[in-house]
C-alpha cells in the first residue's frame, strides 16, 4: 500500500512538473512576455501550480474543519491537539477567520489543522466564502455536527461533497444525548451524511462520534469526616476514536490524498489558464477560423478533380488546428487530437457524401462536368452547381473543425499523458474498497 501511495505522489509531481515546464516554455519563448495582458491574467494560476508542487514536496496534509456555528469545530481541533489553542466560547461565531495549527500525531505524519468560520454566520457571507476557499486547499474535510442534520447543514454538506474531497462526518456533543437517542441520530447521519438518498451509508471511517468539550458534571464528594459536598468537574474530551480514524486514513492513504488534491488544484488552474487564454484571443481565433473557412470553400469549389478536394480539405483542417494551437499557446494532447480527428473525419465524410450525392443526382461529378464542359456547355452549369454545393459543405466542415478545436484545446489541456485529469482517473481506479477515497470515486461516477 505504501509503495502505491508513493507511486501516486510521484505521478502527481510528474504531472505538475509537465504543466509548469510547458508554461515555462511559453515564458522563455516570449509568447507571454510579448503579451503582458495575458501574462498578467495567468499569473495567479501559474503561481498556484508552483505552490501546489511545493506543497507536495513538503508532505504536509491539510485537514479542515467545517460546520455551522456552535457545532464545536474549534473544540474538536483543540481536543485533537491536546491543548486549548483555538478560541472557543458560548457565543456564535467565535472563529472569525480561518486559523491553522500544526499537529504531529504519533510523531510521524505532519498535519495542518484548519479551523474555519461557521458556514451560516449572520452577515458573515465574506467569511463563509473564505471558508469555502479553504476547501480548495484541504486534503481531508471534517464536517462537524452536533445532532440531527438540519436543512442548512444538509445543503452545506452537499456543497462540500461537490468539492471532490474526502470527508469525515464528526458527530460532536454526544455527551448531551442518552444512548438510545445517540444511536438513532448516528443511524440518520449514516444515511444523510452520504450526501444522496440513494448512496450507500457511511462506513465506520466516514462517521465518528466525539465529545470534544464535555459539559461539566456535578460530582458528590464524601470527605473522611463524613461530610458531603458537591463539586463541578469537567470530564476529559472523548476524541480517541476520531484521532485513531484520522491516523488510520493517513497511514493507509495519506500520500494518495495529497496527490489527488494537488492534481485537482492543478486541473482547476490549467482549466482557468485555458479559459482565460481563449477568452482573451476570441476575436483573433474567430478571424482565423473564418479565413480558413473561406479558403477551404474556395479551393474545393475551384478544384475540378473529384476526391482531391477531400484530401485538400483535410490538410486545410489540420493547418487550421495548428494555427489555433499556436495562437493560444496551449499544449496539444492525444486527448484533443483524437477528439478533433473525429470532427475532421466527419467534415471529410460530409465532402465525400456531397461528391457522391452530386454524382447520383446530376449523373456526373465535378470531374466529369469539367471534362465534358467543352463538348456540352450545359455541363458548366452542372459543374458550378456541384462545386457551390460542395464549397458550402467544405466551409461548414471547416468552421465546425475550428470550433471543435477551440473546445478541445480548452478542455483537453488536463488530459493526455500525465495530464492532471488523466492521473486523477488513474489514482481513483487503483483505490481499494475499504478506503475513504473509494467514496470519492463513487461520487464522481467513475467506473472501472
């Protein structure tokens, strides 16, 4: 299992380095320096890729606690730390900003625990947005509840599930419930915590009961002289099960969690780079597509030799794709090439059908019409009709290829060999059923 985790980590590093090397090439080749506006737009994403690679090399796993106000998020983290470092209190919204502390359980794994504001704070929308940004950085999420899930909590849970991060549901304040009520709530949480009514109930590693800051209890004290007094004592936190669950997950799949989160961040950064690049150069791309569309239509219309226009049209489509790739400066992967090839074949197929159709309907193709036009002037009009029809088909096909190239250059930059999306699929295809990552694979709908 450890060897597999190291493989996942190394694959993630290789994917990030490949992405950075490509965009580094763009910088060295002058494509970014010659376009300051584009360089400025892409700077945050390029910095994010560098930061993500550095985080991978540091081997620090980030665990973020989320939940509504007064659910005891800070108290849970304090109990794990064994010290009251994070502020807690009876008022709602004690945690105003995300705070992080280092935790080294067992002296082996280095963890960064992140406390966040409540997701439902009144007039705390900006802080809630900030908390959601923490989700992007987290490798593992603790969603803290203190009883049956409310509608607001359920919506927040669904949103966190959509972040594509492994999640542990923490049922806090169990000391406030009798055993029967506690058991009934636990069963409800097993179903609702899965995030979908039809999903499988949560596994033991995905839901844990704790009492992070138990309520004080009145204790009867009998003294040697026979007198009796009553004192208030606070029981110790009950978080050993949660600590053990986290350690088991980190030992079993911690490096895979690191790799997966890094790849998700890289995929999002690369997708943003592609989107910004395409948006900025939209008009230039449109001009190139229309230019090739007109040239291809004209060449096909004037070409008198049947089926040579198909070959010429395919060459023109490939030239169009290369022109767009140069304009955008985005890598052309095997994923994109394969998708675009289908569009080109469809375009060529349209020309072929147009050639065969004109031959069938007119009794002669362009070649026959051109050859016999001297003997029969009426064939010139037949040639013109056939040529115009095929020019329209060719122009439409070229425009379709150009638009498809735009889409696949934007979406395909994270696919191909060592692409972030490809490596994400590779990692999730190898996870075992008893891992917390397996739930993520199910939620993404990936089947192997």
